[in-house]
C-alpha cells in the first residue's frame, strides 16, 4: 500500500464531495445507505457532503472500502 498508507494517516482535509458523490452514484448507492454503512446519521452525512464538517479517518477508510476506490481515486477525493 506504500504511499497511500502514508497519505491516509495524514487525515482527510475537505473532501472533494462532487467527486465523492459521483463515485457513490456510479455504484448505484443512495446517501442514506452510505451513511448507515459507515456508521453515521444521514444528517452527519449531509453536513459532510455540504462541506460543513470533515470526514473522520475511520469514515474515509470505510468509504474507500465500500466504494472500492482505487488508490488514485481515494487520493483524488480525500487527500488533494
């Protein structure tokens, strides 16, 4: 996992929610399902998707797994 492992421990700054939303939609998932899958309420998910709060590291890790994101996709969404 190399460079990706280093990036993920830096933590996610403001996520690129447009790209995240595109990734969610491309998998045919609904925000409610995604929120429940990563252990947060739909209200918290809404706040994160609207840039009011940041995703926490465990949430980012769960999103990467749930959405089956490549290293490049994850870096592009969460770490740029």
